[in-house]
């Protein structure tokens, strides 16, 4: 009879995953998107291309980058989103971090 506290492969994997914080995963995804946008230069990067690079929900990551102060330019042609690119400097605006405080 197996007890619920035994250490099997499932238990070990759970402990390994517990060491990776949600914030670490978010930072890693944001870094991947910023790198892809920087590498593309002025060329817009489609959301499909970002998904192919391993970003599961690129629209959410782009929103997170905007909250962090990055200026993201959405490129449209004939009313459809073609892709996104970094607008202006490739670094976040310093005042964006101060605006993130909600009502305090």
C-alpha cells in the first residue's frame, strides 16, 4: 500500500517546479519578447511569430511590457494587426514604475 507522502517521480517534479516563481516565468517571457522585438528592428513581429518562439500568450506579455514602461507600436494594414515593434528607445520609460501604484 502506498502512502500519500511517498516520494515518487510526481512528488520530485512538484518540488522542482515549486522553486520557479511565477515572477521568474513572467520575466523570462518578457525578456524573450523584448529580444525578439529588438532583433526585428523596425520590422513588425506578428503574434503568430511570437507564439512560434514559445510565447504562449504574446498579447498578455506585450501588455505587461507596456505596464513596465516599454513603448510598443502596433502596426496595422487595412485595419488588421500585422504585428508589434518597439517604438522609440528599446528601454522602458523610468516614470512607468511610479505610475503602477494603484491608489496608494
